[in-house]
């Protein structure tokens, strides 16, 4: 089992819809979770971090964390074509507390 | 303030040559990370530095890869006797310190092509 798993996609949603991106992790002791966005040919940029169970909202983005079920999700409301990118989930995990990266989910928002 | 910078932005080299990739972290960031990303693939951890020390070199693919950091700032990743499979984007990131919850900020990357 991979330490951090994401559906590779592509996830395709129409403009204005809600995009839901999911990530599961294996280390039950993980405490810190991050969502990064990576446009094609660019480097990853941080969207949100979350540390506590529940929801955390920032503009059109909401991160949801459920430690009991070991998943973290990212919701993008009112999706825009400019949201089309690969979304990377990263989790501090492992005995050496290293940041572990998922392979990313490709999102396409169609006008 | 300035973000993470990397140079060169692009590098084309011939198989067997040595290359040096440079990373200049955000001022004040004590932690520095090197990753590799092949086309369409995820991030592959290579090495990280806390100050000038590299506690975890487990990700370096072979002994042809080495990295150093001096003055707690600039880091250089060196690839000796490059091979075609070394072609990838090499990303550097920095964070204020190493530890749970520390956000990593990425540079623009160096695109390496080995012919």
C-alpha cells in the first residue's frame, strides 16, 4: 500500500461546478496535511494546509480532514478553467517524519 | 521577499558529462529539499538539508548524485557521468525549519535533458 494515494484522474468538471479531490494516507500518526497545485510545466504551489479534523475554508477552497478514516479532501467551489491543474496531496508521515507526496490528481475544468 | 531561485532554468548536456544545479532558498529558511520529477510523474524525494547537514540522503538514486550546502544557504546538486534516465525536472524547496507542519516552498525547477 502506498503511503499517500490519490486518484490520478483526469477529473473533469464543468465550469461553475464543485470539484472534489480525495487523498488517503496510511500512517495513522500523521498530523500535518497539505494540498499543492501544479500547473503543467510549473512547480508546485501551496493551496492549503490542515492539521485538525474538520473543514478549513479559504475562498473557493475547502480542505476536509478525517483522521479516523485517514483521508483528506479538497473541494473547489465555482470551479474555473484556471483551476485546471494537477493537485498534489502531501502528508507528514513515517518514522522520520518526512513529507510524503501523492502522485496527484489531474483536474480539467471545462468552459 | 524573494522566493526560492534555481539555476540554470534549463540544461542540455551530453551523456557522461557532469552537471551542477544550484538552489538559493528563501532567506532565513534553514531547511532545503531536493526533488526530482520525471515527465508526468510524481515528486521523487532526493535529499534534504537542515542547515549544512544532510540527515537524510536516502533518496539519492545512485552514487553519481551528491549535494552540498554551504553557509546554510545555497545548495548545489551534482550529477556525475549523466545518463539519459537522469533527464527530469529537478525541484528545490525550502522551509523555515525541518519539522511537522512546516510548509515547503518550491523554486521554478531546473529542466535537465541528457542527450
